[in-house]
């Protein structure tokens, strides 16, 4: 079975400009929106040009096939994309930049509607990212005065049993973020047990005291694990 965009051997590649107007990706996107385009067509718009041997649609279909589809493209390093025939460093940089812009737009849209009012809100946001990691990771959610999410930052990466979370790193991340007025910190327990340790409670007290000194509201410290979650505020960290 031939792949999408394939042509008979020995024939000249069909250029996008030679296609009927509503068979061209750009015209279809403008007329019907990006959802009307296939992944190969969207990638072809980024690639823009083909080669003497392959049209841009053929290259786009082949690249997606070789790299594992849209998911593989999203995970690929620039060097991996650049090494694919028909791409090269310049096109790889444009593809990676477009993917990163898409991710940032997605996070920005999510932040507009995400409000952290209870520990359950933080867990819903962070559980998919943290619960099943094989190492500990500490993050801080940076919130405005209405507890709407502004940004998320990693403030510690550790091993199986410990992720260093220094209060100065958390507070520095908050002070760098325009509009940040409140913070929620969180980390995971790869063991699957979300119970707070003595160290978890100690760092929570230090964070609470440090936040008060610089005028930040310290909302909670949440521990996420495969076996559930813990809110240090609800448990009391004193």
C-alpha cells in the first residue's frame, strides 16, 4: 500500500502551486480552519518547499511516517528532525519553534481558566504530570491575587526518595513572575505513598515563614503519589 502523498516512480513531484485551489493546504486552512487539514498538510505548511525528487506533501508524509507521527514529532529533538531527508537545520528549527509556541499557547489558555482554590484543584492539574514519575520532582504553582494560575516552575529534581526543595528557589521563582501573589508547592512520592515525612513538614514551615517575609501568600504544600495525595494545609504543618 502506498503512503499518503506517494507518486508513481519516475514521475515529477506535483508542486503545491499546481494543485487545484482548494486542494492546497494554505487555501484550505484559510477557508475552513486548521482542523480541516491533515497532520501531513500542517507539516507541509511549515516545510514550505519540496526537493527535485519529492514534493513538499510527500516529504511531510514521509517525515511523519519515519518519526512516529505527530506524537513522535512533538518529542523529537531538533537534531533528529534536521537529520531527516528534506528537512535540514533551518526547517527543523522552524518546526520545533512552532511546536513550542503551540505548547506555550496551550498552557496560557489553560492558565486563563485555572483557579487554584482547593488542594483538589492543584492535584487535578499536577497528578498527570507527577504521580507516576520514577524520581521525585518539586514544582511551584505561581498564582495571582485571585489564585489564578500564572505559571508553573520546577524547583527541585531528586532521586527515588528525595527531591531537594529549597525555599529560596521557590521564593525566587515567585518574585521573578510578574503578578505573582500566592504560591502552591507540590512534589511527588515515587513510592506511591503520599504520607508527609518529617522533612516535608519542616520545609513547609520554612516556606510558609519565608513567603510571609516577602509578602507572598503560601497556600499549600501538596504531595502527589500513585496511591493518592496529601494536603499539608489540611493536615496542619505545625
